[in-house]
């Protein structure tokens, strides 16, 4: 997940031996596997957002709490398909120890990554979040919408849509400025540490809409929530993509919902940039 990606989970995988080859790190195996599965990815390992199929969906999509789901993906070339014994009486210790995960290497790897990640979060003076990855993920989500031809439609409906893209660019600058200010600071006052940690914790929650997404009160995260039409997937700006689904130019009520949601997204993004500004007192 964007905030918890490079500084939280990736360093943990570097410290864990590979589950297939103990001479490598788990990070090495992760990158090798992703290069096979996503040969055209911009960077490795590949960053993914959580879908509502995650056990942590309520924390992220309703409360805006940054979440991590640590799991291993099967090699689809060797093991195509899904989980044939999932939630059945055949899912026994014998099956796990002898067929699914001999030697419990994968389970150990998963547990080690989770524990090292938790230890890092608990021990670090500054929460090891990566704020700049959040607006970069937002920018990618907007690009995905634009690649589907939605930008022209949005601008035609509401010319002020351009202020949302500008606000995302401003947030990229604000997060990068915060990260730069923290580099090399070995000595920080307790007040300064608390102030920065409050900023980092507030960033995600800023994007929670109290009333939820348009017509979907159970999903309040305005940036990363599952789309209405695929509950197990994760999508950026699903409120916009849902409103644009089967869009009719003559639907005045839908246009007003789109305008309002664009305004909400713009205001929340601008507020996030304001939250990350440094305090002149500290």
C-alpha cells in the first residue's frame, strides 16, 4: 500500500531469507517473481493496493488507516487456478505440512516479514511511512482514468476538474518537501518528532469522506476504495469511475454528483498539502 511500501515492508523483506533459495533475500525472490508476472512494470517490486477481499478492508476503506496485507502468491505458471481446498475439511495440518508448504518455509517467511515490519513501526522514532508514494499513486490512478478517455468527459462536465489534477501535483511537491526536510536530521526535539508523526498519521485520514462515496456510505476512502462493479478489486478514485459508468450526457442529476465529488476530492487534496506544511514554531 502506498504509505507503507518502500520504508516499511520492503526493508523487512531484505532481512528475511528467501523461501525458495535461502541464499537470496525474500526481496530478491519477490522482485524475480514480479518480473515474470509483470514484465512491463515501471518499478519492482510491484506496488499493489488492497481490495475489499482483504481482511483489513474496514480499517482502510472506512477509517483511513494505512494497512498492509502480507501474503505469498503461487506461481501461476506451475499452479494455475484458485484454492481447491479453501474452507473445506481437507485443509488439514497434514496437507499443509506435506503438500502446501513443506517445511513451513512460506509461513515462516510471511510471519518474519510481518513481525519485522511491526517492529520497525514500533521502534522507529519517525513512523517509516513514505508520504510521496501516496500522491504518486493518486497521479497514476488519474492517468488510468485519462487513458480510458475520461479526462475529456470530466472537463466537459466540469472545467474545474483541472484544479484536482493541479492539487495532486501540489501534494507531490508537499510530500517530497517533507521527506527532504527529514533527511539527515539526527537530532530532533520531542515536540518536532510528535508534530511530524501527527502529520504522517493524518495524511491518509484526510481523504476520508464522512458521508462516504457517492451512494456508497460504507466506503469512505475517497482515493483508494473498491469500485462498485468489482468488490474484490481496488481502484483509484472509484467514486469518479463509478459515476462515469454508463454515463448519459442528459442525466443532469449525475452531472451534479460528479461536480460535487470533484470539489470534494480537490478540497481534500489541498487540505492534505496544508497539513504537511512545516510549523514555523518548530
